[in-house]
């Protein structure tokens, strides 16, 4: 590394919120070190508290953001901060209005973990259809039972949202000979045509008469509880619901009612309205609900990609270049 490259980060501090950053994002971490940045890393197994974040922001020039919340209160401590580089896609933990007011760049990594999330979404579909958790539990308990499930082949899929992840889901599903419908007010029509996806003009139209509904929308005010009693009531009896996006997109109480009524035959959930969720969550009373701890994006390949992209954005800002995927 040249001295000019090293000088980019001289005297500058990057705070790193995501846990296991050194283990999972080695290339990105090394890039920052090679450019002379000083790293203050979260070496625990849990996110920083807001008090810890506030204290660290006082001396930070840049931040690699995980799930910690960069709201107005936090940013009030960030007089030196020039960039928040989000290790992932979602930005609901960053107050973008406040960052714009303070002139702080915000970047994310759209598509960086899309493959990992898309694969888990399809994995949930198969797990629920084939009743994998029930088979697993019974076999380990010494019962050689027969669980008759259903095939994914030939099913109809409704996608709520048609961004990078949903498009990969559609692409990966192609080999299963399924019919895919999608709703997204900002849908890429060319991508839909290329993938053989039928676009519709509402969430209700996307879920009408399909076997599986998979949620991939961003969580904003307009999409909060987009899957509610009314939408579930409009689904075909025995629909499977998959959510690998954000917990707030699905009204959990409505989902429980849908499961109890049989309108929802099963669900695959990586996200919850309140996280971490409680062991007494009423959804867990249903053996046809398969869950994960908000881990859809957690593949080693995804972390390597997004870790490097996140670091490059920080280097770009301090080298006087405009970073890719600039949000604010």
C-alpha cells in the first residue's frame, strides 16, 4: 500500500457496530487498515447500546453501521462524522433527514446480500411445504412417522415487492416451473418481462389465488402491516406466507388469526415485529411455522461482499470520490 493510500485514513477513526466484523468481513476490514484508518470495533456478541453509540460517535469520522440506531439523539454527538456506511441494505435504523441536515453521507449495499436472502426465502417455502421441522422433530424423537407434504413444483407465487431480492427469488424459482405474480409500485418492468413475472397493481392482486405469498417490500409508513387481516382474508384457503424482509410488514396478531383459521397453512419467518422475539411468541405454538433469528442475509459470501463494498465507500469519501449506492 502506498503512502498516499495510507494517508487517506490517517488520524481518522471508523467505529464498527456489527458484531463479528473481523471474522466475517476480513477483506473490508483490511482495506480500511491499509488506508490508515483507526478502527474501534464492537468485540462483543450484542449490538452497542444507544449510550455506548453516543459516546463512540464523539470521536468518529466514519461509521460502519449494523442494527444500532442513528437517530437525531445519536447524531447530535457526531460532530466529526462524515459517512455512515450501512453493512447491508435496510436503512430504517438511520434518520436520513437528520443525516442530510448534518451533511453526513449515507450509503448501503443494495443487492449485496440478495442471494442469501433469496435462497432462505425459497428454503422456507420448501420447509413449510414438505413439513421439514415436523419430520425432523419426530425422527429425532424416535418416531418413524410419515409426513405427507406438498411439492413446490407447479405452484403459484405472489411477491409483495419486486426489488433485487424478489427478482432473485423469481429467477431461482424458474426451475420449479412456478407462476410468479408481483406487486411493486416502482417495479422494473423490463426485469419482470425477462423473468416471466406478471406485474399487478396492488398487493391484493398479487396474493389473489396463489399458493405462496413472499414478502420483499421495504418497511416504510405506507407498507407497515401491509399484510393485515384484510389481506390475509383475501388469500386462498391454505396459503403459505414467507417474510424475509421486515417484521413490521406483517401484522403478527392477524397472522396468528390466519393460522388458527386455516387461511394460512404455514409460515416461514425470518423477521418479527419485536426483535429479539420472545420464546412465548404465540406463533411458536404452530408446528407449521418455521422461523429464523433475522439471519436471512447471514452467509459468509454475503458478508465478504458487503464488507468490502462498505469499506470502499468510506475510502472513497475521504479520498474525495463520490461513493457508489449513495443514499443521502
